[in-house]
């Protein structure tokens, strides 16, 4: 501090005056650093999500193969059963192959959840951030066509940025269904499923509208050549089903991209003894949520609560809330949270499917469950482009 009457060296005085003149030429607000951007927050329950919010919400699974993506969207509407399946798998670490499949058939979960035990890494991710999983399921229940459309929007952006390409494990192709173009992602080998590993911030940048899940993303130390994307060990699904396995083309869930919905293969579910008592014996049907498997988890909107008010478990005896839900901060409802994001640095012009070492991720497990279907055919809403050229 300068005090009146104190001696100030001439050089110091000149420097101080010079700095004052420089700063005086700028308005005060220009001298202050801009405030940090607020992290994205989860909208209140019941609020319709915008296209931008849905794009961020689906980003972590948007590049999964079509069949696995479809199954995850269905299973996310039964988040408590997802947690139960994960805990059950932890209690039965020695089960594998047909023994795991047969044991899973005895569990009273939806077929989409039962079959997830075949993909232990996926099941773990959905359990690790069950709030995100529940929010994904809630969005899918309330805005099914919009969620499916968001997946296509994110695939298009990744492809246009050069980060979504075919590899020896995955075939990426643009085609049409009912006159509607879409990007499909399918396993190259009809018997082997490779579960993708990627940080969505490396593909599209940090989230602006909806936080990414609290998953452990693959560290850059495991990447080869600075690429963004890789796979775990390939899962041979035939190992769980035996000689009757007909490949991924006959899997239990696949997208109907033309109508932006999910199609369920009832034949698959019955052939492999999944929990399909409420399903037709053969053929395919459009998926519809079965509230019997909701397990007391509240629905996000009054319309959904009214639609599924016949949920016996909700009305009579909800099951115990799992550990992950009991520890939710602030007493929030199952599936709702506000979370800051810590964006990872971005790089440019890297391929999506390739570069991460194969072999760090997926043990193999199988299971059966039970699913339900029903019509859903409103026209898809076009997703609004994001500002700022972020993606």
C-alpha cells in the first residue's frame, strides 16, 4: 500500500502510473475473469427433456451395437431389478456359461434384465450410477421416439467428426427403414458381441445440458495411438445358449428405427426360457413397459403414474431400496440427482472404434428375463442443433 508522505522510488512510481493508465482504458467488467460455466443439472422430475438434454443423456450408450442398446433402454425402465441382478451376480461369482443362464432363468426379473448378466461390465455400469440409469429409463418411458432420435443424432455427429467407423469387431452402416435413414451398428461376427468402451467427452465434448453418468471412464494410458474408443473381450453368446443359438440377428431386442421404437423377439425369449409369461409365444411385437417389474420405483410424470397405476408391487409392497439408492445425497428420489461434470480434454479427428487395447473389460455371463411390448408410434421430434459448434 502507498502511504502519503512516504518516499516512493521514482522507478516504482512510474511503473504504478503506467499500469493505472493501461487499466483505466478498459471498463471494470473487462478486467474480471469470466465466471465459470455452471455444470449441467438434472431437470426436476416430470419435466419433458429437450433434444439437447436427451442427446447428452444417451451419449454414453449411443455407440453401443443396436441389439445391446435396445436391451439397455428397456432394462433401464426397471432400475431396481438392474441393481438386484448386479448384487445377485456378485453373490454368485462362480456361475458361468449354461449354469449361469439356467440360474438366471429362475430369477423373477424382466427378460431384458436377466439377459444383462451375460454382460457384466454393462450391468456394473448401470448399477454404478443407478440414478442415471433410472433417469434414462424415465426418459425412455415418457419420450421413447425422442430418445431413439437422440441416439441417431449422436451417431451422426460422431460419424461426421470421423469418430464412428467400421472395425473388425463392429460394422457401421447407413441405411433406411420405412423410408427413414439411420446409422446402424452391428457385430461383425454374428456370435460375438464386443461391448464398447469410450468416454463420451472424447467423442462429443463435455456435457452442456445433462450430466454424463458417474462411471469410471477408460484412462488414456490404455489407449494406443491416442484414439478414443476400444472394446473389451468379445463375448461369445453361443457359449450360453448352445447349438440352438442363431446369432445376433435373432436376439431378443432390436431397434425399429423407422418408427423410433424397440421391437421384441418373443420367439427368442420363449426358446431360451426367459420370463415371458405375458408375451405372445412367437413372432415379434413392439415393446411396452410392464409395471409388474418396476419394483416400487416412482414414475416420473403423473401421466405415467396414471398409466401404470396397476403396478401391484408399487401399491402393496415395494422392495427394499438398494444400497446405492439409500446413499443418494439430499434424500432425492430414486434416479434424480444434480451433479457437476469434470470434462476431459478433447482431441480432434480420431477414429471411434479402434485403438483401445482389447482385453481389459468383459467377463461373460448370461441370464434370462422377461419383457413386454405394446404400440408406440408417434412421429419423432427433430433434435435441435447445438450451439457453439461443440459437437
